[in-house]
C-alpha cells in the first residue's frame, strides 16, 4: 500500500475537468497529508475562484508561477511524496521542479474514483 504521507497539489485547470471538484479535494484530504491548489492565474482571481467554489485547500500558489509555487510548497510541507495533478497544458511544469511527480487529471481521477466532467457532443442543438 502506498504511503499517505504526501503533499498533493491540484491545478485549477484539473479541477475544472472534474464533475465534483470539491468532493475530489475533500476525498484527497483522507489520504494526503496536505492538499492545495496551484494556478497560473493572477492570485486575486485564483483566491476568488477558490473561495466562491468553497474548495478545501491548505495552500494556494499566490502571486507566482506554478513551478515557483510547487518549489515553495516543497519547502514548507515535509512529506515522503509530492504529487502535482494537472492537465496536458501543465504536464511539463514538474520537469523543472525537484521531487514532484506529475499525474494527469484523468489518470488521477481513474485511480481515486473521481468523475470526469462530461460534455455533450451535440451541444445545445439536440432536438
């Protein structure tokens, strides 16, 4: 069994892909030591989105890039593992940040039993 001594960072983009993002974050707190949200958005936009959605988090990225945020989180939270859940657009971030492992949101969702948001291929044109 994998250790639960881990810090989990989730991008806002990854949360947008989940059908029940608040549930996913709440679930993650049961098997992670620390759970937080990182984003490349301006910090006031990030804070507002997180507050309005009621997301649980122990850290936010603040006024910095995702890579800088992950580096800062690594320095503040000491755990055995560090996992960043993101999207295709953020996959390369961890290449520049030591100790972090990247997990694509669809893979993380499959492992954790989180539902991915589905969109109708017919759009609003269904009769």
